[in-house]
């Protein structure tokens, strides 16, 4: 108990808004709003998933969209964010960067700006109540037109310094070349936002190289396929570009055959900053502490190494300086037992 992983202070940098919903909340809201949930989200939950081909990704995205459809009212959204903050606090998170694509909520919440304002207000209230810092990452969708990404980048810059800390790019990495989204990332870059595209998950090292060279990525969502290219791993280490590694997600989606194959140790040992993340616990059934348990139990991370993983998550975050200092001191205290 001296090194309880739930007590280890940490930052959570890879968590999606809908995917962080409690399963019980999804079921309750579905009943309230008359939304029919498939068996994969009820009696067969968590679902069996694979993204080895586009058909598998389409099934994953369809389940994700169904889960999002239970959010109908401002109270639903506020409840979701409040419960996320409570759950993260219980997992030891002192800072959370929550990723959302306003386009997916626009029709239900009066447009992307109205949704973002509601989300930021809910995040601020939830952060105070749960005693946790929360930053919002506005994420564009790789399967939509690049002009939509520019619109979202401008939206993100509008709220930079008001709760929005970064700009991302998600969905099926096999679609939408990085170059198509470079103009959107330049808009966000000029506003000083962190640039955090998904890369190196469903596609190999070339995707990561494009994220670095074309999108000027500050961090990589996933980035685990970088391990296939030793020179690229060296580059990430030299440039201190963090990989947001999500072991449970990688296994559930077939990116890695099992937990032992997720290259946490490979990246960490090479000096690449690693920030463990849960990605979409609603669909994968595992939250943040489980990712640290995998590092400890499967990859043999010692308490000192687990503490360093936590430090990396804090250092690579957009947390304010005072929050970083407090969390880093608390990590040292955890290690001291």
C-alpha cells in the first residue's frame, strides 16, 4: 500500500469526452431519452473490437457515436464532465486534458461555439468541485473535410487562455493525410496551443514523421508505432516529443496483440517521454490506474520508474506552473512512501 497507484499523483493527457463516460451513466441516459443501445454496449460490454481494417474501425466509431447520442441536454453534458472529474480524482489525476470534437455535438447543443462555451463552463465547475485542473483539447476529425478542421482551429484559438489548451486530430489515421490539415494546425500554433494529433496508432512510423514535420506536433496521440523505427525513436527522445501511450486501447483495437507487446518499455528506455492514457474507457473497460498497473505488472516498472512516468505526464502537460510544481512534489512524496 506504500505505493498505491491510485494515490500516485499524475496528469492524464489522453482521454476523450464521450469515451470517458461511466457505463452506468450511458445506460441511464439512454433509458431517459429513449435511445436503443446495441448488445455490445449493454450485456456484452465492454465490446469486442478490432480495427485491423476499415470495417472494424467503422464498427468502433458506430458504437462511439451511439454512446454520444445519449447526451441530449445541458444537464447531461454537465453531469458527464462532473463525473469525469470525480473519476479522474479517484484515479490520482491532478491535471486532466479532455479531448472533444465540438462538431459531433453541434446539432444537439446549438452549434460548435455554444457547445464549447457550455463545455468550458462545466469543466471549470467540475474542476473546482473535484479539486483537479482541467484543460480542453479541441480535436478535428480526420474523416471530415480539412476546412472543418480550420473552423475548429479558429474556435480553439477563440478560447485559448480560457480553458482550451490544445488542438488535436483524431479518428481513422488511415484517412486524411497530415498535409491536408497543416493549415488548421498553423492557426492553432500561432495561438500558442499545444498541437496533439493522433499518429502512429493504426499507421506506422511514416504517420509520426508527418505529424512532426507537417503538423509540428507537440505530443503524439499514441505514437506507439514509432517503436518500429529506431531512428524515429531517437528523434522523439532528442526532441522530447511525448507519446500518449494507451495500452488497454492498443490491445482492444488490435494495435498490439497483448499488453506485453505495447512498447512502453522500449520508448521509456530510449528516453522518449511517455504519458499513459486510458483513451476511451467506456469502450475499453479500463481507466488510468489500470494503465500504470500494466506498466508495473507486465513491463516490470519499479516504483521509481512509475514515479518518473507520472512526472513525464506532468512535464508534458499544459498545466500551469504552480500545478506542475505541486504535482511533482507530491510525486516525490508518493515515492518516498
